[in-house]
C-alpha cells in the first residue's frame, strides 16, 4: 500500500484550491521585472492597506516574541462595537476561508449534505468534501443564486447552505429582503452561511443588515473578511458572526492561535478607518464604470458586479489569459467555476484599469487572428 492510500477517499478526491498567480512566480516564469507586473487576479485593494492598520503594525513589532491572545479579546470587542453584536457572537478566522472551514468541521459529517450554487466560491465544495460530506450544487440563474431552486434542493440531511452576497466570482447581488425571505424558508435544523466578503464595497443603500438578524435566526452564520476593502489580505484575518451557542461550537474546532497578533492589531485599527473604506469604495465605483465602458468599446459581454471585480466573456479565455500574462498583466481564469469563456479581473486604479484594457485589446486581436501570444 502506498502512504497516499492511507488518506480517506474523500480527501484524495479533493482538487486543491488554486489561488491567483503571484507576481514573483510570473516574473520567474516569463523573465519579467516584478515592478512591471500588474496583478488584478485576487481582488486585492489597489490602494493598499488601511493607513491606520499600518501605523498600528509598526507599534506592535516589539511584541513578536509573545503568543497572540488566543481569545482575540480586543478584536472581538472592536467587531462588536462596529457591528452592534456581542463578543459571544464572534468567531475569529485566519481569513474568512478559515471561518467557512470551521462551520463545516463543527457541523458536517459524512452522513450530511450541504447546498451551494453553481458559479459560487470554490471553497464551499472544498470544505464540504474535506469532512466527507456531500455537496449539492444548484444551477445558477443569470450567473447568480437561484434562491427558489436552492430552497427546493434542501433535504432532511442538509446541515448547511452556503450563500454569497455579492457573489464571487460573478459579482451578482441579491436584494436583502430576498435574502431574508430565503433564510425564513430554511428549516431551523439547517445553517445558512452568508458569505459577505465584499460587503464593504456596497453603496450605503445596499449595505448588509444581516448582523441585526442574528437574534431572529439562531441558524444564521455570517462570514466577513478584512482581506478585501480593508487591504489586509497578507495578514489573513476574518471573522464569523453567529448565535453564541453556534459560535461556541465553532470555537471548539478552531486552532488556539489561528489569528496572529499583528493581524489582530492591524484589524482593530482598520475597523476604525472609515475614511480609507470610503475612498476605496469611491475608487472601486469609478473603476467599475471605467471597465464597463472599456468592455463596451471592445464589444465584450460582462456580468454587472457589486464587488471589486468583474467577470468578462472573452471567448478563448485560456489564450487571452496567456497573452495578458506575457504582457505582465495577471487576471483570473474561472474555467474551474464552470465559466470557460470568462476571465475575472479585479478593479484597479484608473491607470491600472487603462493598462489592463489596452492589454486586453491586444490579447483579443491576437486570439482572433490566431497568432501566437506576444512575448516580452
């Protein structure tokens, strides 16, 4: 027997998550100057990190010899003040991916099922399979969640339903009254996990009210992150909001120091940086409009997005992606999400968006002419 066969079948069958291509790897493979590479693949904030977070980090560098506060007291208090919940509602995660995994580990068994939509975040089926449970993928509607179909797909053995708003990688958004009506339809014995990783980019009139729903729905879990709008992707810090008894069970399977000290210090400061979030939202809204206009000029279909990214249909996506890569522009292929003709591009600054659109125009011309992608 090979040692590989010692792993359970459901683990051996998992396709590992493939993140956006790093700048350093692209530079090595193509012989490019890292400083000349534009990465628009992982929905990072083009403005960088919250200035308050950076200042707080500098002040905490002398604490590196000490273990973090395993309870995350200060960060839980900061989240509680920000969102009007109690610390008992909060579960800290090493990014929101960790929160999603904690839900799956705490509540799913091989006898259970979990429901999610097609074209939804790839981590949902990954965490379901990792614990041996069975995923039920529901067909999408216009690249977004079909709430009626998802409700109909629930079974007596369904423990979790995953729902992202806005959705990644398509950027689709559903009104909150429709989300609440869906939560009301879900049996109390099934957890509804609302993934709100991109919520900070929503305009004021669309901002999430779901933290206020926790008292009404003990089976509701909300997942959020500071990797996107707050610009802390490199520190990996996220959190979940849930009924205290649900949160307590998730904490039982959480690693004691899953969020490091610097991440918590930066997160506490970033949560108070309303000016940075406002500027990030402004730049993102202008960037979405800029990209939409650029796609229209190029004659391309795209999915209107409520996030900080856009999925655009380019035809031979693999060929166009390769051409963009050779021009030093990294975007995200989404064939693994059932969208083989689309690429997902993160909204950048105005100059970055313009560079991407120019490179995309060249890549499309190469693809349509059948020429090999240009090399640097």
